[in-house]
């Protein structure tokens, strides 16, 4: 991993504050923090959030991969494979996915690598508000293969554990273009451990991925749709997917649909910590539920990981843009159309 360096300038040491004179492995770092949380963002790597630390418990809820934070622009030829480039430099944490979700796919004559164009691209940023009571930073990127501009504004308020995100995706062309758009949010230890609980409002359904994600098999016994939180296992036993299982459990990929609200909580009752995520479910009507518990011994995990992804998404499955278009789940952008989206991410202490 790289070394953090700081180019000094006068900064506040109280209330809401921004530090944007850091570098990590040659990449710019923007730190947004207040009395409750510290949020680390890499503008040069997709504006990804690699840290979300809850200060009262010294608890980072984001998963950090065994490879740590790496600069994908330092050795661009060494891992130049559109099928694996995302995971070769995968930090864990939280990425933006657009316009392709999953493996490489073609659309409108363009060839997209895994998880699209923006997750490893450099984003521009601008500080919009820098006051003790509130801070806001805008991040912007223009895609190259698709004619789009994405802009998102991150906000923290004083003495709050909630991050507010509002964003927009603008079609800059005269063509009508389908797209997949999502937030690849992944949790890991020390926050994630067995018996953590996922709660979803309403009566959502579980839609299994079409095939296993590991050679050792899968947790579900088929692809039948079921009511959250239960699905049938290989021996027709009921599996409660709201409870996080122990290490060594088989990998799985599910989609949660029929959302009446865009919301979930992930609670660790042992340590009394909780994450609550809310979003516009009319724009992102699916929640991807990715599970890696250390059973997958193949590339790229090799039994080293214990993490889940709970990822609000516009589309499914994670087979690429063309497959999502064939299934009619993509967002369709008319010529010059802008779509807007809002999400909140809050860390705090649970009452369990």
C-alpha cells in the first residue's frame, strides 16, 4: 500500500471539516469528517469511499479487501484485462457502477469492462460548502465510451453520522441509451460478523442469480423466487438470509425485488452498531445481495474474505448491460435526458 502524505494548509480541528491535501499511493484523497464519522474518498479511483469510520466506537464498517487500497493507474499494463481489472484493483468499500454492471458487455457498438466506466476513472471535485455546521463536496466525471456526465454531491452535517448523497446522470447525446447504475456497497469485519441481522421493510422477494458464483456450489437449491428472508436450500431446508452465517458458508448472489421502500438496516447486536441505508427505489428498484464467507478458494478470493454487498441497483442481473437490456431492467435515457437519484448512509449505535 501507499504512504499518506499531507501538503500543509490551515484546517479546522472542530465541527465539520474537509481535508483535501492528502495523497495515497499517488492518488488524491478527500476526507470529510465531523464529530461522529470520518469518510475517506479517492477522486482518482472512481470517487470510491474506502473508509467510513464511526468515531465513538473506532469502527470502520466498510470491508477492506486483502489487497488493500491500490492505484489502478500506477501499472496500467500489468492488469489490463477488462474481465478482471475491477477485482485486480478492488479495494472493498463503496464504488459507483455505471453503465455496465457485472462482466464485460457490448452495447451500441461500445465494449465495456467489468462494472463499467466510472469505478476506476479519475473524477474532478469541487468544495461547495466548508462550514463547521455543514460540508459539501461535488464529484464529477465524463464517461468516454458512453456520452454521459455523472455528478454527485456528498454532504455531512454537524454532529451527525449520516452521509447524504444526491446525484445525477446526464445523457449528453441525441441517442436513446440504456444503462445500469448502482452503488457497490460492501461490509466486512470488524463490523460484519456471524449473527449480524439485515432488516428490510415491506414484503420484498428473493430472486437467486441464475448460476452459482463458486465451484463449490451455492446456498440456495434453485432459482425459484421466494419471500424475504427465506429461501429453500439444496435439501429443501429453509435458509434465513437476514442472518449472517459463520465463516466457511458457501458463496451466494441474490437480488431483492418488489421493494416498497428503498431502505435496509444492517445491525451487529453484539457490539451495538448499526448501518441504515435509504435510497430512491423508483430509480433503483433492486438490492443486490452479494455474499463471500471464505468458502470460495478460486480467484480472486482464495478463502481470504468474509464480506457481503448490499447494493442498491437500477437493474439485474449482474451479467452485463446487454443481458439486463434483454430482460428489460435497464434504465433508458432519452436524448439529452438527466436522471436524478438520492441516497443516505448512516452509522450509529443500535438499541438491541
